């Protein structure tokens, strides 16, 4: 993991331009998700996290407490993948969830990211399904 990675909990309205830039680049431009699906009405109710590397915002994730700890919108800009940014984001998000009293979190993981989530302690639940035209699987992580 790069020592330059810093994770911050941020307010959606304060950091919306950075959050949108990262998510649109990863999900809309790279993966073809329609923008109206990516930037949804849950954002204002979620806890948001930004990853910085060498002072640049390079990754994001959110935690939806209103949906019982749903993890979502984990995105890391392509040049920073494989450097520990996603793992750092998830470790910070998990600690935030545990600090708030949650005993578990869950997500709809893209099937291509199933291995990443498994490394972070998630187990798959149920059958593969489509979300925004991409194969996903529900996964859950229980506090250890």
C-alpha cells in the first residue's frame, strides 16, 4: 500500500464535484453506466469517503445507513488501481460502520470485483443478477 494514500469522510454537498468526477469517469465513461443511474437520489443520505493520493482525489465509496449499511459506488481512477486505494477505502469505511454500531455491511458487487470483496471479508449471497447492464452478486461482510 502506498503511504501517500489518505482517506477522509466527507460531506456529499461539500465534495460533490470530486465525487461525481471520479464516479462518472469510472462508471459512466469506462463501464457505460447511464449517468442518471450513477448519480442517484441516495447520495444525500449516505456517508461518503474520498481517497487521496499525493493530494489528488483518486477514489470514492459510500455507506448507506438508511439501507442497513449498504456499501456502494466504490470507484478508483484507473492509474491508481492496484496500489491499495480500494482496500484503504474499504478498511476506513468498515471502521466507520463499526464505530457507528453496525455489525455488518453489504453490497451489490460487480461480478468482476467479487474476488476483491472476498479479500475484504465479504461472502456472496444468492444468484448473479443484472444491475445497470452489469452482472452483480449480493455480498455481505460481518464485523469480526
